[in-house]
C-alpha cells in the first residue's frame, strides 16, 4: 500500500495547487484502479495529505506571509495593500466556513465520479474562456477590495469535487480583469486558511467517528511527499503563469474529464 499512498500524495500535492481539482482526481483515481483498501479513502489519510499541502504553502510562500503579517502589524511601506489583501482573505474564509460547516453533509453527498468528471470539463472551458478574453488590467497592488472579496467568495463552489479551488478563483479573477500572475498568487494565498480549515474539519470528523486509524509511518510518508511535491508545484506554477496562459490547464481538464467519463461508462458506473 506504500505505492498507493505515495501516488495519492503526489496527485494531491500537484492537483491541490494547479487549477485542475484535487478532490476530483482523488475521487476518480481509486474508482478507476479499483482500490478498495479503506485507508486509501479514509479521513485519516486526507488529514495527513492536507497537512502536507499546508506545509507546502507555508514554505513556498514564506516571503508573502511575512509581507502580509508585517503589513497587518503596521510595518513596511505597503500597509494599505497588505491590509486590503489580508481582510479579503479573512473575510472570504469566514464566509466559506459559515456555509461549508452546516452544509458539509450536502457537499459530501456530491462526491460522485461522473459529476466530478463533468465538472472538470465544464469549469475547464470556463477557465480557458476567462483567461483568453479576460483583461490584464489590475495587479496585486491595484486590485480593489471588492474584487478580492468576490474572488475569495467564489471558493464556495469548489466544495463540489471536480470544480477546483484554485481553478474557480483564477477563473473569477481573470474574468474581473486581474492579471494572470496576480490571480494565481492570490489564489494560492487564499488556499492557506482554506486548506488549514479543511484539514481541521476532517480531523474533527475523524475523531468523532473513530476513523483515526492507519499506519503512522504510511501517514508520515504521505505528509512528507505531499509537502515536498507541493512546494515544488507552487514554485513552478508561479513561474509558469509569468510566461504562459492558463489554456494548458483548461485543455487538460477537458481531456481528462472526457477520458474518465468514457472509462466510467465502459465500466458501467
């Protein structure tokens, strides 16, 4: 089972940050390969992998977090900008939590591989169109608080597997004229508290349902792999969007969604 855990950790770390939907991939992969080992779909492993991706966000964006905290404390030349960003991140996170916590059972009921594949396609098209026709008008320093808040609030849709948190925030950001690089960086900053919150919710659920089971070494390896691969993925993504469009990710989503749908139909799912 070591290989399966490492594979899921790599998939989680890559797809968590790229706009391609980690929840959709983690739902589809066990279904396609017929994995039935309870631990591979357990809340325990999900908590371990979220811990890894959370550590990756801290490591890869360390300078950004220091910049935001320093500004919130009134230090440095960018106090107004950092407070605007920080308040948008905090406000949108509270909004998501207020909806996600009471409705978590409803969102959990939407974990369906066919739905996830369909949403991979639909929101892949939306991402491609937003990036192709969206203006590159505003940067990290010039974007208004209301735009940041709208981008952050859009995360609520990503609670449905197949949508992608980074995908929907980049789509909305580009639709509102935020430049590509800024949309990607803000999307990643938004994910900090979101990933931490998701991991905490899963931990509470695991403790309440006595699902904290599994080999501690397997979980540790999963966390470590997710942290290392996640850090590399974040740094690669920020460099990529400086030079290229998001069309590659949009195309990937559509192709994967179609292929998986065909396979699922073939399997009679």
